[in-house]
C-alpha cells in the first residue's frame, strides 16, 4: 500500500480569509481526503510586521464553518508539532538549519547595511527590487567571526548559482526551467532572527512529512529556490500543485476593491457557507461530468487535481448568486423559515403568518437581502402609479381595473373563509360568471392589494395572509385611488 499523502494548509494570519486562500485550503483538503490522507494546519506567523490581531481566530472560524477539518494543527496537536511557526522558531530550528547550509556553502552571512542595500535597488518589470550582489559571500572566515562577535546585525542568504538553469516539476504545468541568474540570493534568516516564509516553509514541509504542496501560482517563481534548498539538505522534494490566479470580472487580480474578496465578506453579504464552498471549488476546477451543485462529500469524491485549470479563473458574482438561490431552494423548509425570519421582520412589523411568506419567497430569492424588497408590501402598500394596471397580455389598464374592482368588492366582502383555496374558487367562479379572462380580474386585484407589478404570489394568497379586514381596506383604497 502506498504511504498516506500529507498536505498542509499554511495561512499567514494577516487579515480576512481571502477567497484565494480559502480555495487553496479547500483544494488541499479535497486532494487529501480524496486519497484518504492527512490534512495539516500550520500557522505561518514569522512575518511579525504583517501579523494582524484576531486573524488566527478568523482562520479557525473559516475552517470550522466550511467543514475543512484538519487532522493535525495548533489546536489539536499531532506528532510533528508545534504547528505555529513562531513557536517552532523559539526552539531555534530554523537558525540551526540555516547554519547547516552555511557550512555546506549553500548559504552565507550578510552584514550589509540598509544604506548599502539601497544602492542595489533596480527596477524590474516596473517593480523596485533589491538584487543582491553577493558582496558578503566573499568575506573571510575571520571577518565573519569578528562581525558576529561584535554583534553586528546580519541576515543569512541562500547562495544561488548565477550560471546554468534550474528545472522543477509541477503536477499541472509540467517541467519549468529558469535561468539561474534570475535566482536572487534570497534571505533565509532575517535580522530579527526570524526565518523568512521562503525558508521556513521548506524546513517545515520537510519536518512535517508533507507530500503535496498546493499553493497559488504566484509562488511558481520561488519554487526553483525552494528546490535548491531541498537538494542542498538532501531532502525529498514534495509534489507541487500551483493553482491559477483568481480575477474579478475585469480580469484584474481579485482584490479588496471588488468588495467580495474574502470569505467573511461573502457571509456578510448573505451567502450560505455551502454555496461559498461549492462556488470556490469551481474557481479553477470542474468535475468530469460538469455537475455544478456539489456538496463537500461529492467534491471529495470527484476531486481529481489533474483537472485543475491553468488559466486564470474569473469570479462571477452573478453565478455565485444563482448558485446560492439553488441552495436555498433545496433547503429544508423549517431551516429556511428560521433563517429568513429576521429578514422578513426587517420590513414587516405586524403579526402575520411568516411561514406562508417564507414559502412564497423560498424559490424566488437568490440571497437573503432579496427578501425585503419582495415582501415589504405586506406591511404597507407602497406609493405607486395607476399606470401599473396596464398589462397588454391581460388586456387590462387603470380604466378597465376600476369597474372590475368595484364588481369584486361585494363578493370579497361576502366571503368569510379567507383561505387561499376558497378565495380562489370564489373568484374563479366570478370570472366565469362574468365571462372575463382570468388575468383581466386577477392582475388588477393583485395590484390593488400590493401596489406592485411583481409579487412572490397571487392576489388570493396575499388576501389569505392579510386577512379579510385589511384586504377589503386595500381594495377600497385602490378604488378610491383609481377614481381620484
Ligand atoms: N503562508 C503563506 C501564505 O499565506 C502560505 C503559502 C504556501 O501555501 O506555501 O500565503
């Protein structure tokens, strides 16, 4: 039997859970669980400057809500802990490993001052970067020891070749070869003694037995440097799976500006967690059968990582809303009612049958905030123009509506059983007796009761919810408005 695969989700606690990070977490989880492997959570907090208070809690919260249950992690422990990099750093492991590389000639101490480094700045692809010139690689052993003894601030840099090429393999992109002159001597240990992400991730992935590394493709350019580290240590290189960029509808990298770039944003906007997970799974992947509505279990079953796309995937907000509507339609009625109630109560203060209203909107809304505009007329008829009585197909308008409503009034006043079934049967009978067409009566009735061209239900259903007194009052008010 093949050894279990091990993946890690390694977020940095720097703020809200970006959709791209959640997708990485999800893909890692799906790849792992598809193969029955172990999913590890590691918190990468060595960049003290980017650390945001409370962000670690957001990570736990998002994993819990989405059901991405880790098998090892800071909160539950495991055989290869600690699972927080700052705690690992405290034991000095990163520095120890970096010193091993120094001994092998694969890394070196660098004592250059910020002033000197400032002179090495270059603009590459419009971005200002410091390309280190290996100045300190040539320091003598004595100079290095003297500097260290004097307590001069230092960093440890990777010693990369400047000639030849380095090739690495990605499971999706195949072999990628880069010119070694593009590999800068990146910092492994910073002057504050903390490792850089670039170094810590390699050490930890090795020590934690990670077999598959899944991450955004912005890391592709760093991967040859990681591989040189693995090779310098003589460690086995994991399988790499780089995921495509996620863009907004304008094909720019999905950023905060879009207003929906994080998991938390989406929940605040009223999306269901199940929808978000399903939608994010399809940002760069699709199953062979092209099925779009997939539960987490179905995703696990179908997730073949070879089907991850290489081209950027567009975050289609309209599709997200559609998908949420599909989840709402499938939701258990009682659960839907519970969750919809606060949104109905936002616009309806009277004591009416909210169960009936919930049933009306269930198949019609896409997200919770759609409810308000759909049911507010139950509270009060909005201001409207009599022109909305016009309907070409139903052959009605304000002029024809007036006599019809006047004829209907005594009938609805005479009915005592205000159930939808009874109301509908009585009005249907009235329509037949008068020789009218259904819509010729029902269209103006619904407008008189709601003041709206579009409602989530028919006139008699509105009457059932409003009750006799209010229904009659509304019809009378509509007649008066048509007469005015
Ligand atoms: N800590 C890195 C981040 O949050 C992880 C990248 C990786 O998965 O290696 O971007």
